[in-house]
C-alpha cells in the first residue's frame, strides 16, 4: 500500500518518555540518520539529573528534540510539530510546548490507571476530549513490539525494552528516512549480544512496516536535503567539538595535550572523548577533585604540555584559586566551563549563561584572564582551538565558555581540513644566555622555560614577582607595575582577535547583542524580523574579554542596544561598564534556550511599535 | 650538566651540595629545623645520577613551602595544600623529571589532605617531604592536625579538642609504597632515607619531625637530645631485630598480636626473641606506626614500609604505547573526518 508523500521544509520532533525508555538514544539515532540524509539539523536533549527517576513520574521524563530542514536552520525549534509520548507523564510534561494542531503519537499501552495516576491525570487525556486541538495517533507500541519479538528467546522485560526502536522505526517511516544507519549501529553496538541486536533490529523494522500498513497514518512526509555549503560533514555535539578542538590545537602546536578533569555534568563527555584519543599524544587525568584537576593542569603546563581542564559552574568556582596562580605564574591553560543552571547544584542538566561574570571577575586579586565563548555546537571546535592559541601565544589561562545546550546539542559540522588549521607556534626557551623568567617579548609575554632544560633552572611561584628576574618581590612600586602589566597583557590580545561583525545594517534603531549558545535563537529571530521589514541588526560576541577593539564604535551606531541572555544581564553589565551606554535587557532563565517567538515580541516592545 | 666521556656515552657531571644552592637568601627563623632538611637534600642530590635540570621542587604554602626558592633547580611555590596535585601534573606530563614535594603538617594533612592521600594511592613518582612541626608557623602559632590533643595555642587558649592524625598511619592507609619518618636533628639518617626515597619508584612519603623553635620549641626534644634519645627512639632497619636503649638493652617482642617492650638485661628475653623488622610487611608497618601513640613505647624512626608497585606515570605511558601500537599513531585529519560523515556536493 503506498501513501501520498507530502514535502515539508522543516519539522520539529520531540521524543519523550521515562528516563529508562531510551529517548536520548532514539533521538541520537534519528539525528544521525537525518544528518546522513543531508538535512540541516539542530538538537536539544533534555533529561533529568536523576539517572533513573521512578518510572512513570513527571520528574523522570527525558526528552530529545530535533529540528531538521531543507534549509539552513539555527535552533532546535521552539514548538515541536510532533510529540512522541511513550507514557502519560511525557505527554503531561511536554504537551504545553506542542504546536497547536500538532501530532501526538501516544503509546496507549502505557496509558493505564497506574501511569495516569503517576502523571496526575484524573482521566485519560486520550478519551476525555482534552486533546481536541491536536491530531492524536494512538499506537499500542509495547504490544506491537512484543508481538514482533515473539519467539526471540528474550524475556518479557527485555522485549519491552526494545519499544523505543519500534517508535524510531515508525518515525523513520513517517519522515521517509532510511533504516541503514541505525541497522549498522545496532550491529556494532550489540555485536556481542546477537539476540539483543536482532530484537532491536526487528522492533525497528516492525515500527517502520506498521507505519506502512496501518490506516492510522494517512500520509507520510519528506524533508529534502538542505543546500549546505559543499564539503564533508559530520554531526557533532559541542562537547565532541571541544574535545576535537583541543586535540587539533595540541597537534598543530606540536606538543602533547594534557586534559585534567573531575567528572561533572554537563562537561564529562569532553573527558570521555579525550580519554579515547590516547594514540593522538593525549594524556587524560581524572583527578580526585576539581582543584586537583586544575592543579595537575597547571603542573602539566609548566612541564610543556597544552593543558586543559574542563568543568561546569561549581567546578569553576573550586578552580578559581588555582587559576589565580596560573595568572601569576603566566602559564598557558585552557579552562572549559560548560555552563549549567546555578547557583549551587542548581539545574545540573539544564543550560544557562550565568558564569560570564564569574569567569571574568571571579578570582581574588587583580587577576585578568581572557574569556571567549562558542556560538553553536560545531563552533566549539573553532573556539576551543582559539582558546588554546591565545593561551599559548600569551602565556595565560583562557576561559572557554560553552553551555549545556551547546555541549549536548548537535548540528552538522563542515569538517575542517587539518591542513587548513592556522599554525600555533610554540617557542620553548632553551638558550641560557640572558635568560630571565619574567622578561617579556613585544606582546608582554614571558618565555616558556621547561624543567629539564639545562641552564634555565629557576623558581616561580604565587608570591609577587619582580619584573624581569621573577624573584620574590614585596616592593610596592614593583607590585603596582606588575598588576598593570598583567592587565595590559590581556587587554593587548584585542589586537589579535577579529573585529566585531554586524549582521544587517551597520547603524540603525536597534542592535541585538548576544553571546554564547543563544546565537541560533537570536540570529533566526533577527533574520525573520528583517524579512518582515524590521530594521534591526545583530552582533554576536565570541570574544568577551577583551572585547573586539571596534565594539565601542559598533554600539555607538545604534539608538538601542538590546541584549538577550539566559541570566540576569551579565553581558549587559559588562557593556554598560565598559562603554558607559544604556542597554535594554531581555532575561529568561528557564534552563532552556531562548524562545524565538518570545524574543521577537520583546524586540518589538523595545522598538516601541516602530518597524 | 653533562659531558661526553669520549666513548659515545654520557657521564653526569659530579655536583657538590653548593651546586644546588640558589642565589636567594634563606629566610627561615634562625635555629629552624628547616635549615637542616634543606642542607641534607642539597647534600644527597649530588649522589644521584640525575642532572640538576631534571630536579623539580613543588611546594604549597607554609614555612616549609619556601623550600623551592632555596634550591638551584626547577621549582614552583604553589598554593596552599595543592602541591601534590601540581606535582602530579608535572610528573605525568614528563615522567623523566625527578619531582619533589616540600610540604608541612598543615599544608599536607589539613588543607591538602585530599591530594596527599590520592597521590599515595596512585603511586605517582613524587618524593614528598612532609615537615611536621605540629604547629602552624607561618600564620604564627595555631594548632595543626598533628598537634597533640589539649595543646594550648593562639587559636586554642583552653586547649585543642581536635584529635590529631598519625601521618605514618595515614600514609599507610592511603596505600603508600614508601613510608618513612626522620628527624631534622639526625642528618646522617635523614640523608640515607632521602637517598632511598629518591630512588623509589612511585610515591615516597617521609614525615620529618622538625623543630619550630619559635612557636613549638622542643616538640621532639625527647627524641633528639643525647640523654633521652636512646630510650625513646627505635631505629627501624630491614632484617634487623628491633633493639633500642642506651646500651641496646631493650627490644620489641610480639606477644600474640600485642607488641611489648622487653628488657634484654633481666635474662628473660634475648635478642632472638625480638621482632626482626621486615619493611615489606604491611602488618608490621601498621603496628609500628602505632608506637608513637602508645605510652611506654619508643618512637620508630626510619623506613616503615617499602614495596614495589607500578608507578602511575609508567602505567599511563604503557597504556598510551599499547593503544598506539594497536591503533597506530593518530592521524588528526582522519580523526576530524571520523564518525558518520556525508558529502554535500556543489550543484
């Protein structure tokens, strides 16, 4: 039976179920397949901090949202077109986000009294007409999976666990995706458990053929490949890209990479990825705590490695004293802060932009450190590389800010050719003639002199350094000089970073200024509004300390500076302080990306009804 | 510095203690036990076949942590308690270096307690010199985690209610593979133990009883003065019976699991009844470590425990070599282009 195929420009799907239902895996599989088909895509995994929250509860719901299209997209989408709800709790939690008229695919087998009760439903929403605004497709996913797997030799429980592959197969059919990518993945993943591999494969196919044969689906859809820039692509998460970025930087610098870290959500994947790259001259060190990770990284840097330590907010706080030491020692170090909701433990698995002021100022003493931020998951590669370049060139700790959304989210990455990466020259001092540990080059940078080098034996430390000799100095004028010198060194980096670019006109009524992981939401909003006749422009900052040297001039050319952030206005504060200009803030701190529609309304309000 | 020996090989220059003295003025209080420790380290380094540029001294904060400034070698004066963490980074990044940690009872056991135990557990090749003066010196006289219970200090005018650590027990409990105790005022013995520590694979931990003549003067007087030392100090020597006393007239025997101090003079016991020390015996080390807390027992000085276990940095290197052998030297371009990739071609 063949059904009509409708062509769509873009689709947002959200898979939602219990934490144990395999929704992250299902979403990643759909993502990989979609990438292979050639769509542009953007993803938003969202999962609870608990590993296996009690089944069926609202707080145990895990979801994965995917936006894919035939054109260049920038966000995972505000509102899903399709919600796959594996149980009542998933429906309850996510219904409010679904587009009016959107599709709900509900696993009716899980809509029993117990689960309805756990989700807080008095009556089944599938029967009480409360879903009248949506197209509900009821599918007995559990039962159909069990039927498909009869005789597989697996236990009932094992068979039930395959139901996410049934749902995945059904969605593959619905959106005309091939099964091969997932089939191959199953083969590889469950190679040692052929029974499980076969069952998952069967469930996947059963879901696919169910779509084909059931009357429930009137039509299926297709989304044509996107017109992306030609080249080789891979789908990549921000954390994967960060890991590759520092490996590439160390490789180009010709020195080993040393990654010291303590596991923390949502930064741990960087450690996982790098620990697998042992044959790339990479050392990973899982330290006893965040402080030790920073300490070991400083030690490795002293010994001549490209030292990187990754963490999230709470860990960044613990590392702070050690970063001050690195400022005093003037050793290269990259600190990756994959920001999450705070304060304290906050929202470990949710995204936020609330560490900007912390990494800019959160050290005792006058302890300047460069801060840069990635804009998209794939941009983490370039910015990690850039963080390493600045750290090495300027002998300084550098913060790279990403966030939970960037770290876990993914998008197609136009793979950089290794030979096209800019060089990162490293000069280890070897000449003992006239060697002084705190002498400076034209950029105010001191030499990197490694232990093991004959004739350069010297001592450095946290006590104030005498200019040039590096000996301990309590001299008041020397301290004043050194405090200024360290600040000037970091400020001087502005000469070495790109000028700030503006999307849209270079002057006008309103400039939206954003930074970090909100790029996609902000750019797509500005794009849409410009199409609708609004004369607004957008400047997205990737360099936050120092700012690009033309930023002051850029800002002066607009009547209103509008700054949306997932915090209470941290970049706004920095812009006001640095440039003495008024700034209109837009702050939503929900642990989720900014919603384009809400942002659009806020910009319209700021424009005061002027187009 | 090295010179060619004319046979294609290289001989290490013979250093003297003076070669390891930096040009910085030593600023410890006159009479401080730290001077002796510094001098003994400078004396033993020439005995090692290690060029001086390969010695790295890492410290934290405290009087002892000024140590690196006075050594003409590489050194970092770090932050409070974190010397083992930083030293672990140095050693694992470049296992070719000889990495020393100079630390005190506050630095190592209080603020840096976590790093000390994990270095010992990992068995990273660090030589940890823990100067124990049982007081906070640099902050001018508060009690430390090794101060005796009830001690009156600036922060405890009515006496401490903080039960102290026994550092040797702690190091043994943390899976240390070389654990020793020395006296600042027994330089010859300190030199011997330092030499052994320097040659040990993995973490070497030496607790050095060190007199702070300003804030805790005489803390170890019983153990260092000529007339009291023999009856209060038990030198541990591998393979030798545990004998002590002015006339070597006392010893340690085991009565079941219970150690006893016995006299060798009253005819009841002879040297053959005494425990023969075995530094490879963890049981013996743990038992002997309790002596310093037992009334009527001498304080053991020397190497409590010395066994071989693979050093962390060697396992790290081996694992990298093994993976590289299996997978080949990583090719960056291949890595970047790995995973599920697809090509978008120009129209």
